[in-house]
C-alpha cells in the first residue's frame, strides 16, 4: 500500500513539474534530478537522494482507469 501511495504522489509531482517551463531537458544517461514528495496520508516525506544506493526506485507511468 505504501508503494502505491508513493507512486501516486510521484505521478502527481511529475505532472505538476511537467506543466512548468523547463530550462533544460534530460538526456539518456543523465542523473535524475533530486525531488522531495509528501507521502499521502502521512507526515512523512520521500526524498530521492535519501534513497540512492539503498534500494531501487521506480517511476511508473500509466493509466489505471
């Protein structure tokens, strides 16, 4: 359940970021930019850089309607 909440929060943050103008585009092989997300229904936050080297982090894009 926590993983699903994290994925949904990530998708919402990425959509908000997509709607803002970008100064540069990532290329294949570039390091992912750091970001912090609030975990839904919790006071906790997820920060990408805190996860480096600890466990894989996946961004899943799709429609589940």
